[in-house]
C-alpha cells in the first residue's frame, strides 16, 4: 500500500467515524425520547431502558455503515477535487484505477464488518429487545407503578392507580385496579398492596389487603361485589416459547432452511447489506468528481437522491419477495448491480471517449 493509498484510507476512515457518531447521536436521542415516554406511561421499567436503547443502537449500527461510508468517500474525494489535489495526483500518475483501489481497500474490510453486524449481532439484538419488550408488556410487576397516575400493563388489559408508594417502590397505598378477562370487567380497591414470591414454586404474587372487588359485564346488571381482607394476584410469567419469533430475530441458518417467503426476504435483505457497502464505495468515486474550485453540493444532492432511491427499492424488493410477487431466484442481488451500472454510466459520461464519440456521431449526421 502506497503513501497516497494510506492517506486516502486515513481520511475516509476519519470522516466515516464522524458520520457514524453523528448518525448514532441522532438515533440515540430519538430512541431515548421514545422509550422515556414508555417509561413515563408505565409500559417499560426504568431499570432496563438503557439496555434497550443500547441494543436498539447496536441493531441499527450495521445498517448505518453503508450510507456513512458512501457519504464519507463522497466528501473526502469531493474536497480533494475542489482543492485541486486530484489534478496533482493525476499529474503524478495516480489515476482513477488507483482511487478505486484505495476505496475498495477500505470498503471490502468494512463489508465483512457489516456482514458480521447484520447477520449475527442484528438478529441477536432484535430478539433480545423483543423479548424484553414482551416481558414488560405482559408483566404486572408493581415496581413499574408510578404514584398519582394511571399505569397500563398487559397492553392496556390491566390499569393500576395508587395514591402513594413507599420509597423502595414495593408497597402501594390507596390502590385502584381495573382488569379485563374474557369480556368481563373487574375493579378492585384496596388499602395497600405489596409484592411477594412463593418460595416453593418461585411464582410472584401481588397481595392486596383490606379492599373490595367488583366484577361484571359492561351494560349488564349482574355485577358481583365482594370484600376481602387479603387478596392474592399472580403475576403472569413470561415464556419466550409462547410467542412467534419474528423474521428479524431469526439466525441466518434458520432463515436459509425455512420455506417461508418472509424468511427468504429477510435473508436476502441481510445478504445485500455487505454488497451495498462495496457498491456505494464504487458509486461515490465518479459522483465526487467536480471541476477545481467548484462546490460539491450539486453532486452531494444527487448522491442523497440516489441513496433514498436505493433504500426505497430495497424495501420494495423485500416486500416483493415476502409476498411472492416475484420468483425467489430474483432475490435482491440486482440492487448492488444496479448501483454499479449507475456508477459505470456516470464514469462513461465523464470520460473524454464518450464526448469524442458523441462529436463524431454528430459530424456524421451533418
């Protein structure tokens, strides 16, 4: 690897780190705000919010690298064209072939990293996040209850209100509970409540003391009213086997062995991510070319447009595969190939050979 190759590699990697940090901060802030809202609503425990946010960031990291690499190469090469550095390099024999080589020396190792992130870490993190969310959604642990507000659990099937709670958060006072089971509405009021665990079975219970229970069907008069000194409610135990594993949380081997169109679409989506890194890097080289002292913003706007077109085509292709609108052999391999064809077309438009052939063709017509 020559000195200029190392220079380009260093500049591209430095810019890539900055772009990734910006994207990560934007996503971190939006994800944190979204989950803080769930914590405030009682849908998620504050104890696991940072774990969930970190996993969400890890889940998106593999998908952020291809566009970050694309814009990093575009920015570095565009700046070098603007400052006439590329003219000096071309005069010393450093042509387009060497630029492509330097970009690929960065892009190919990055493609392997993206493959690891998307094919291994992404399904693991998605599965773990889904498991934590499902656990919180189906749990009625009183540690997530906030005083002075209505707290929803089990996707709204259980609503809890308490006037106050002790500092440790495991004893409630002035309790109101509403739950729905098989169309019947149940209301419970109690003086206080606390949580306990059965030492034999390990099951958790919420013990309500000195209260009343009202149960019936809305719109009918057959309500039952009972008074209790102590009333035990079992907290549902989450079982990961009871929920279907989404395609996004399945391993590559499971997706490959599956006959489901949705699994095959997810497999193709993950497989296309590493190839997109290389294709984006190749596409960025001709897009970055501009006259000396000219701005790169025109080409940058065009690059952003191409990126969004690629993302939309990627989602459309995945939907086509999932709904069997196209044969399975079509896959999503054609998307990186399409980007390479666009890169080749731009290179042809920028070449002297193209314009010479165009002038000759016009001369023959006249």
